């Protein structure tokens, strides 16, 4: 128990150090907080699901709140390497300078997703393909996303209990209207899996948005906490500690 607490403190200290460095070097750096509860499928119980809450701020250390989203999904394991998912969520963006005015952008979203996992030694890869149907302030839009996520365990060959790991991903966003290339998101994080249930990650994420005439990017600190529900009599299996969004 004490070892787990010490490791949690190490990751927390890493996140705080990133925050202090960000305040010293770039006042425009924001913060993303992600909390996920996940029940994965397996060879016995192929159905699974998850729910997730995200909070984002314009400033470091969760200052200047500007965004939150809540979503959930139902998954089905075709096998351990192919996972289909149907999800939906609600997304709300505020002016951080006037949060009391309420959100200026409200979105409801439904999506269909296929995830393909590759368990190599020691590298692990996740290929995620997603098609989204979006209602943004009442206007309907489509979007298509692909994410390549790589995991590197640091003190083990698998990402299981008591494993440190690195997570690096890049995700591209497309739509069926010009400009077709809408967004690029890249991230790098340090993570620790405490046991079969708890996983913590801390790191950096950059999001660049594109319009017909310009583009804009923002760096953010990332802090993610995941709780994995393990069914009784489930077969022992390595799961990737992936962020759901």
C-alpha cells in the first residue's frame, strides 16, 4: 500500500513539475483532466463498456475552466485484438472569462468505432478508427478520426500490475466539407498501472485546429485516472491503458 502511495506521489510530482514549468515558460498552456471507468470485454464476456468525464481549462493547474464533456459507450470484443464500440456523449464549451454566461457551444455526438490492437514485445500498438455524427448548436456534421497509439512498458514486458509505461499517440480528424483536414492531436505521457484496477497517467497533449484560412494550436498538461472493473472468472489478459478520447 505504501509503495502504491509513493508511486502516486511520484506521478503527481511529475504533473506538478510540468505545471510549474508551464507557468514559467508559457502562460497559454492549458490543462486536461480525464476520469474513466472501464469494464473491458474478454473471451468469456464479450460485451463491455465505459463512461468518462473530461474537464479542460485554458490555464495551467486547472485555472480558467472552459470545457467539459461526458460520454459513455458499449463495446463488443470480436476477439482480443478487434473491439467494436458504439458511443455517445455531450460536450460543452464556455468562455473562460465569463463562465457564468453559460456555454456558447453545445454538442451532442454519436459514434461508431473499431479498435485494432497489436501486442508486440515490448511495444504495444492501438489503431482506432471512428466515424462520428455530431449536432453542434443544432447543426448536423460528420467527422472521421484515426488514432495511432503506442505503449512502451518500462519495467516489464507487459502492461500489468506495478508497471511503469510510456504512452505516445497521434490522431487526425477529417470531415466531408472543406477544409477536409480539421484537426491533429498528439500526446506523450508517463503512466503507472497500480494493480488490475487503477491506472494513472500524466503528460502533455497538443491540439491544432485548421480552418479554411488559418490554423491554431494549444499545448496542454494531461492528467488521466482510470478505474477498470474486472469481472469474476474473467480470463487473465493484458489490456492497453488507452484514453477513450
